[in-house]
């Protein structure tokens, strides 16, 4: 665990114990996190600058094997296959690894989360007995072959085929054209021996939609299997320790048992069956079992933001510049302009941490079977999509701001911010493009029945919303909206409320979400009633729908942060978290003050008060900034940025 002591040449802070705050942040998986930190702190995990791509890939594979050897790779697997049956621990492990090398993180995620997760969640006992133990030890490196050159987000339209041959009781896997080749597939270019391949399942001439099959890629000596062609994707903007590749299949035959058949099976005679009769519901159920990837990516993005802020805040405490006439220079974090750049991002990072913590708890409840409600599963999928988008966009903004706040020092490779920015960039588009995921979240928010949409295309969505969702939305929001109509009509009522009153802050967030959702529903109904084309209606409301999803995630985040503050038992820690929560809430209102003004909720004089309060909160929290990043608990050996170490270097 990292030392939390400040160096003698830095400002000394009082007010709360960062060790207690770190324990709160680490939560129920503190022991697992400490075990992972201990492995990451080993000398053989030290980052090496200037490695060639091939050498870097070898190093990352060595690190992945070391994590597996320590028994930390698959806590979510059942105990009989080397795990602990704890899906939430998977998220915590991924989040903690996110403080170190991100190529290792992605290698870890592909092998144990995606490849292993596909076998675990889509397969049955035969597949578990055959593969899970070898996946968990990394004896069997594998890939998750879903994305194609021509299709990423629109998974239902993948063009790889798996055609059943009843004469041989085999599936024939084929890539019909260049657009159907599997692309950007992690572990494919060098290390993968097998893959979970997503393909259109064709039985007796009929397509039953996308299913996953286990397909061999290489033998243990690395030689490609007959009919399999793999090309290296080559140098990327970041994550060059991961061997991404393109995969093509030329009539590759696999046995009938290769089908991961939890949700769809084919008899030896060639008869398809499924426990889920509706093909669209079956498809979404299969994809829903893989929601872990989005939950984990969001958690790792928050970790990356913590890294960047730790470096930038510590540098801001040490780097001195200018000062009063004839007086010593002062730390740059003493300047309001610097505080304004970093501290709202710090508050939002804490907020997203607690939101991710709540999301992970819901994920664990659903996937352990403690919460079996279909509504809970739908809400989890929507929230995971929205959170993944918000956290990864936040991480990119935070890393870039931190780089600029460190000046030239932030541009030096050894200080990691450039590498962090390049590696994090792709997080905004993998596991789902952020804009598409935001709209997916909006769809679920609008209808409340994401999986009941008979057709995922825009026309089907609009038709469904037109038929059912407007009434659902209006009913759900009715009580809240009545209260807000009064507030809309008399915005001056807000002038008398205390900006630091948590209930008032939550009212503002709830009002914004409800206002946007109701507006989208109204636009749906109005345009369809005048006979507009369904696709055109979808195009016309997409911007509002995305705004509704963002407001929904913001509201969820504030609720999670508020709950964490209320549950904190140490009064000093609770006090500093409360101030951070205020800063998150009010800086969010300030950033969207145009909306609040345009829609009559806040007068200009009120938004000016918000700005003044944000300034005061930044000044107040400045003295605690060093301890707040210390509480992230990132060991110096893992952070590995000379300007950001707790032992001090500038």
C-alpha cells in the first residue's frame, strides 16, 4: 500500500485521515485490492520505456501470467473452476489493475473477462468443464471475436456465418466477404489459441440470429489452424502491448458441441431449440450476460482519472510560480485558475467512483441471482451503458487537463500522462461507441422496457415508443413533474434555497432529467401524430434522447455520492466528502447553466451565486487536495510518474 505521508517540503494538511477515506473507497474488496497492488509493486512489473511493439507484447503476456499465477485472475468464476463465485470481485480486480499498465489491463479483460466470460455465461457445463480452468490459469489464451470490419455496434447484423451440417454434425464457420472479417480482436495477432466467435447461426437454411461458438485459432505451438487466416492490426495510437488482429475463416469446421448453447442449441439431426422463444429477446439476453465488460471499462476509466489527478495535484502542490511582489513564489495549486481546472474534476471523479460502486453492487446482485427481477436486469444494462460513456469521456477530459496543468513536465514520457491519454482514448469506442451507448441508455430510460422493443432499429424503436412509452413516461414522472411545473412558473422560489442543501441539489438534477425525458416523449408523439417517417423522427429526437441519458446518469451519480456521504461514519471524512459532493453538484449545474436558464428554472442572478459558491468550495478544498488524492491509495511503484510520487520529485 502506498505511503500516505507528505514530504517536509510540501504544505501540511489537517482535517481528516486519508487512510480512513482509502478504506471507504476500497470497500468490501480491500483485501483483493491490496493483493493486486502487491503484485503490481513487484520489480518485474516496473514500466519499461522504449520497448519495441513485439517486446512490449511479450512483457504484457508475462505480467498477465503472473497475475494468473497469483490466483487473482478469475474471482467471478465458480469455485470448482478456480474462482470464488463473486462477480463483483471481477470488477474490483479490473478497477485496481487500471492504476497500472493499461495494456495489461486490456489483456486481462480480454482473456478473463471477455473470452472467459463468454464461455462462462453463454456456455453450459460441458464448456465449463472443458475450458474454464485452463482459461483461468492462462494455459488457454483466447479471444472474443465479435466486432467485424463492417459492423461493431450493430451486432445483430454481423455477417460471419456458422452453418450446421447434419451429415457430419459440425458447424461450418465462414467469412463471406472482407467486411465480415473479425477486426480489432485482442489476443488474436499472436497469443490466442481459441476464440468465442459470434456468427449468424444457420440451421436447415434458416437463420436463428447471432450466437457464439468456440473456434480453434492456433495449436499450442502457435501454428494457425487450417482455414484460419489472421493478420496483425499493427501499431495503434495506444495499448500496443495488446496483440489486436483481423481473423478470417474459410469454411472452418467445428463440432456441434462448439456452440455455446445456454440460450440456443442444435440437435444432432439439425433441429434448433431455445428456452427463449422470441428471437430479439433471446439476442438481447445473450448480450446482456456480457454487461460485465461495460461495468469493468467504466471502473477502469475512473482509475485512470485518479492516476492523472494524483499526478497533477501533487505536482500543483510542489511546483511554485510567481507570487506577491517581493514575496516567495507560491504553489500553482494556490491559484484559483488552477483549482478551477482540477478540483471540479476531482469532485466528479469521487462522484463517479461511488456511482461505479453502486453499479457494481447491482451487477453483483443480478449475476449472483440475489436479484432476479427482469426489471433490475434491464436497468442494469441501461445504466452500465450510460455509465461507461460518462466515465470514459470524463477520463479523457481529466487526463488532458492534468497534462496541461503539469506543463512541460506533463509532456515527458516518464511522467505517464501521454501514455495514459493514448491508452485511454480507445476506451471511448470499445465495449460500445459512447454515443451509441448513450442512445441505448436513453432508449431504456424512455420505454422502461428495452428488451421488449421488437426491433432494435430506429423505426422499430419509434413505433414502440409511440405505442406505449409516452404514457409510461408521463405516468412515471407525473408526481415529480407537477411539483416542478410550479417551480418552472415561479423560478424565484429557488432564490431562497440554500445551494448547499443536498435535497435542493437533488431536486435540480431530478428536475433536469424529468424535463428532458418528458420533452423527448412529447416530440415523439407530436411528430408521429402528424405522419412523419419513423426513421426521421428518431433522427430528429436523437440529440434530446442523448441529453436525457446524460441527465439520468448525472442524477444517479449524485444520488450514489450523497448516499456514500450519509453512510460515512467518520465525521471528518464525512465532512470533506460532503464538500466534494457539493462541488460535484454545483459545478455540474454551473456547466449546464444555459439549460437551467433557458427552461426557466434558475434566474441569471442565481447561476452567478452558483459560480461564487463553486469558487468558494474550490478554495476550501484546496487545502485537502493532496490528501484526497493520497486516499486513492495508488502505490508509487504503480503510479510510476516521477512528478506524482508521494515521496516527492519535481
